[in-house]
């Protein structure tokens, strides 16, 4: 059975889908929704995405996800993709019947809604995209459609938690070079020369600075909950060769 997490801050129909309820097998079991999985089949992915579309109440071709590239770029859409998906990391729409899908496997999926302007958005925020400004670019695209930051609710879905996101010293140095106050999102790791990075807290801080009215994290760690979530880092630690992709979806 399909399982989703939802949050009361988002009035629009939405869901942070777990890995449960699909047809993929092995390391991809079972609701694997990413086209980029190395050994899952196109048929499985298409079936899984159709299940998600049905659950959220749209036609399969109206469930839109981007070719995510860890950028700070987002796009506005009024129609389903006509050709290949754009290479961006945020999607914004004010068109009823379109669903925005964000694919992740440790990075932070963020869903946005301005219920007054009837504008929604979603973005894929890993450390690079978040640092480079994907959150702010998505909000700017929403504003161009009439949304206001002080009317927007944003919810961060399942992502890697602060106890598991170990990074090298160069990552912390890069964040502190951008803003010395960013050191508060790092704490020492048991592994020398490394630190533990709090990705959800960093994203929440960026949302607050951007003036978002309400920002929350669902509190679910992808690395720590194998039964419900895929995790790139967990797969790397286990030398599994690949990993599944979760999908987080919002629609008007």
C-alpha cells in the first residue's frame, strides 16, 4: 500500500511519498520513481509514477518532474512537458491539474504553496543547490506569478538528518566563506577532519531569511529509516551500486 507523509501547513493536495506501495524490486523496492536508476526498468518506473499520479489525482503525464542537476535554477510551467524534462531543480505553476514532483534520496525536497495567489512550487535542495540559491530562485518564480513570501508555506520532506550527513572540511569552509554564520549548521564528527552538517536546519534558515510565512520540516531522516526511505549515502556505505528515488508531490 502506498504511504505518504503530509503536513497541515500545506492546504493543497500533496504527499511526501515513501518507498512503499510500488512494483520495483531488489534495492529499488518498491515505489522507485526516478528515471535515472541504473537497473530498474522503464516499465517499473512508469507504473510507479502512474500509481503516484492516481494517488494525487492527476493524469500520469501531468505529474511533472525535472532532470535535476543540483543547480539553483527553477522553471515556471503551464502545461505538461512537451519534450524532454528541463534541466532544473525547481518547478513552479499556477495551473490547476498539474502536479509538481521532486525526486530525492537524501537531499531535501521542499514543497511550497501560496493559498491566496493559488501558486505552488517544489525544489530539490541538496547542499549545493541550497547554498547556491535554489530556494530563493523558486520563490522568485512564484512571486512572478503573484505569490508573496509572507503568504507562502514551505515544508521540507524526508531528507538526511543531522546525525548522518558527514562532510569533509572543505564543505564547511565553503559554507563559512559564503556566510560565517553558517558554521552553526556544522558540528564535529567522530571522524577526524570531518563535520556533521544539518541540511534541514540550513534550509529552514534560508526559508526564514527569504521571508517565508511558515516553514517546517517533517522530521523524517532518509538514512535512518530504511523501511520507508531510500538513501544514497546508505547505499554508498553498503556498496550497493545504486539507490532508489523518492518522490514528493504537490498540486493545486
